[in-house]
């Protein structure tokens, strides 16, 4: 998993409450178990018209937000089914951070396992950040995970809380497999010991 330390990029405002995982990546894209190639399906029902052309009204299709790395989203982001394809699609598109007042629990956990940083802020703070993100190409923010700060375009700073263990994993690029592999020597030693004690196993 890619580590997350500091991220600077244009933030896009997504002013829709209760964005569920089917809106993030619709069911027809769930046939693959690969983590790549899903970016084209991200928000596809919002991004594309029925004829497959870009919907110019959707924020990610607007020139200023084409290369956005940060989403500032309304309440209850990632609700619905538990598909891990949702953070995969966000990562593949290039979005590494989502800021909202609240997230569905399973989506929130899946983000940390896939290198996407979900940040919870207060309603007042979200309103400020949504206004910042509405500035188009001038909506550049910096997310500093070590300091737990969001640096706004005007120089203001929003502090955020983060669980210490999750923070450690994100800073060091550790998902569940990565954490296990840190114990590789102990695992190998145990396997050798068991093999000697029970060679028939």
C-alpha cells in the first residue's frame, strides 16, 4: 500500500448527501478483483450521459477539477453496500483523501486498508472547506497527516483527529498484509518449530 504523509492538490466539492458505494462504483464494475482500471467507473452514473459522453454539470468533469486529489463531500459518505471496489476506484482515479462530517463504518475502514485517507471534520469546518473547494483551480489544499492539519487556500488551518494506530499505518503504507509481514521472522521461526515438533502435520 502507498504511504500517505503529505498531499497537496486541488480539492473538489461534492455537495451531495448520502453518497453510497453504488454511486461511487456501480455494480457492473464489480466483476473484476483487480484494483486497477476502476477509475473510469468512478461516479459513472453522475459523470457520464446516457450516450457515454461526459456530463458537463458533474464537478469532476469541469476543467478545474479534472486532476483533483481531494474530495470535500457532504454527510454520510460511503454508505450502502460494503464493496471494497469503492476505495479502489477512488485510488485508481487519483483521489487520496476525502473530507466529510461522517462516513459509513465499513467504507471508512476499507479506505485505510487501501491508502485513501478519510478525514472527519465538524459541520462548520466542512462548510468552510466546501466554500474553499468551490474556487476551482484556486482550491488547492494540503493535507499533512503527521501534523493532522488541513491547510486551506487562504492560509488557514483546520486540525483533525486521527486514531494513532491508523495514522501509523497510513504514514508507513501498512495494510493488514503489510502489518503481518512485519512479523515474518517470527512466523518463519514458529513454522520451523512446529515442523520439527509435528513432522506429520
